[in-house]
């Protein structure tokens, strides 16, 4: 019953957050003579109302997370109990915030937002779309949490839920989809690689890769401190101004939604409800085309063509790239990108963004971050949740490189292919697997794991496969 009620309550959060905006909009619409007049009357209010709605949504989520987190104590708890429910609810709200409050993430405001949720976050922390149980999360000064990292998540096993505090040390880096589990401590200057688990204890300066994690030799590549860890005040202000522009796609999405409603209302008033229902699909398709087209234009205006290069964190290219990504996540995907995923129309849109996508490609993901650097051969399959990761952010320097998938190749669900890598024609990379930076997967072969090793079924025992991964990873490093 508690879970059922929670689903209903969480579903009402966006509506409650929108009530102040509705209180302003409804009277304006009520006095208008037509849908077009109503839209014109609402337009001047869109920016302040968008800000107010985002703020209300953020406060509601923060309050709910804080209250539910009061029950979260480290230790083992029954999966059917109160603590397990609260842990699930907090995780659910955190995931909702990551989607509905996307402009808050990978920005100067992200550490503030995490503190509002109850996390202990130090100065100079860079965090992207991190998921966590905030009250159990501690991040020290200068740490970096990349996309989709999990910090202090709950674990469930054999009827018990495990909670524990997690600490990310000073200037420590956690890569995309990296996990710092309950009770894990990362010392200062550590690195946890992409799609990897943090070990139970990581000494200072160590690097880790894989699931389960093993030590990885690595030499840190330092950059200009003034562009990585110690920016001048003018750079902070410049970045802040660019990040404020993330409201632009949010407002554009609101305008587009209003246009859709105004058009359908006009059709209903003139031709009746039946005709409005009949043309609604076409109107929504038109909105999707507009949203995706605007995003394509934004890409070419903001960042142009992506090339192999290196950019420090405190540079306009990085900020403009994040602004373009907000157009993708806040405008294109809600209005059409999500619906066309896994269809030929997605391939057309990806080509408009600069990706080289061959004929007959099955692509069920839009995560091709630097699209110009991606080549997907004819007949290839890129499954759901796959990331063709054309950049890495180690040591606060964004390094860009190409990813090449050969004809007829397959990337399994939730796999990651890192930059400067290639998957040969007809080759298969299994689900939740990692092709490391600079690797070349041979043609017509099958690979699995993190990092990938030969996919030999039961012929090779797990210990042998892990040993092979360690050898290959050490050689690559």
C-alpha cells in the first residue's frame, strides 16, 4: 500500500509545482478571445513562470528527500520494512530530479543542489547526473562525478537491504556509470573507471577498473591549474552566464507545448472534437520535427563540428557543449526524440547532428555525445542504453576522439565504447560491457565483460576470464 500511495504522490509533484504558474496563466487564458490571443498573452510570462516552476519542483523534491532520508541508517534492514521503502522512495525521487531538473546538473549549481538534498559536498566539486542516497554521501573538495555515477546506493541481497555511507576523496574522479557502493571509501586523488565498481578501500592515488574492480596503472595527465582546479573569477562568471542560458530550451519547450495546445484548441473550436482528435497525431509530429530541428540548429551554432581535441573544464567549448546537451534532453527528447528511438527517423536526425550512420542501422540510443566523431556502419545494431563515449574527462581535461562501429556489428544493451576505439565488422560486444579507450575489437568475434574479454561461454572459468581482463587492461594502460 505504501508503494502504491508513493507512486500517486510522486506523480502529483510536477502538478503541484506548476500550480503557481497555472494561477497566473488560467486568468490570462480566460479573458482571451481566441487560443492565439491567449498564447500571445502568456508569452511574456513564460520565462519567470518557468523559473518559478523549476524552483517549486526542486523545493518539493528536496523536502521529500530530506524527510524520507531521516529513516536511512547504515546497516542491514529487511526488504519489506520501513527503511527499505524510504531508500526506494529517495532513489526514485533522485532519478525523477535527474530527468525533470536536468539543467541543474553538470553545472555550478549541482553541488548546491546535492547539499539541498542532504549530501555533504565540498568546495570545487564537479558533478553531473549523479544518483545517490544523499544523506549517506560525502564528496570532498575538488572531486569529479561523471554522468550516471552511483554514490552510496542501496544493495539488496537474500531478503536484506544494505545501506552504508560512501566517501569520495579530494580530487578523486568517478567515471561514467561508476559505482561507489555502501561502505566504500575512496582516498584522495583516486580514479574509478567507466562502468566500474569502487573497491572496499582505495589507497591514495590508486586507479581502478572493472566489476569487480582491479588496480589499474595510470599516470595522471595534469593540465593548467587555472583552467582545471583554480579558475579566475571572470571564468566563473562567464560559465555562470552560459549556464543561465540553459533556461532557453526549457522555455522553448513550454512555448512549443503552448503552441500545440493552441492549435488543437483552435481546430476543436472551428471543426469540433472529432477533427481535433483526428489531426492531433499530425500536430504532435510537427512539434517533434520542430523540436529536433531547433536542437540541430543549436548544435551547429553553439559548438559547430566536433573534432579530435582537448579542452580544459574551464573553457567555453565545454560550457557550450553542455548547453547544447540541454537542448537535446529538455527539448528534442521529450518532444519527439524519445518516440523515434529505434526507428529510421532517429538515424536521419543523428545524421543532421553530424553522425555518420549507415543504411539499415538499428539504433536505440541517442547517447552519441560528440556526434561528428561517431561512425556506425551499415546494418549495425546499437542497443538500448548503449553509449558511444567520444570523450573522457580525466584530470578535468575533456579529451575527444572517434568511435567506429563496423558494418553488421552489435553493441549490447547498456554497453559503452570509449573514444579512439573500433568494433570490427560483424563483431559483437555483449550487454553491460566496456570497450576500453584505444581498443580494436576484431571482425566477426564476440566479446563480453568489463573490460571486454573473449566471450567464450562456459568454456573459460570466471577466474580465467578475470585474469585475462587484468592482462589486457594492464597492457592497454
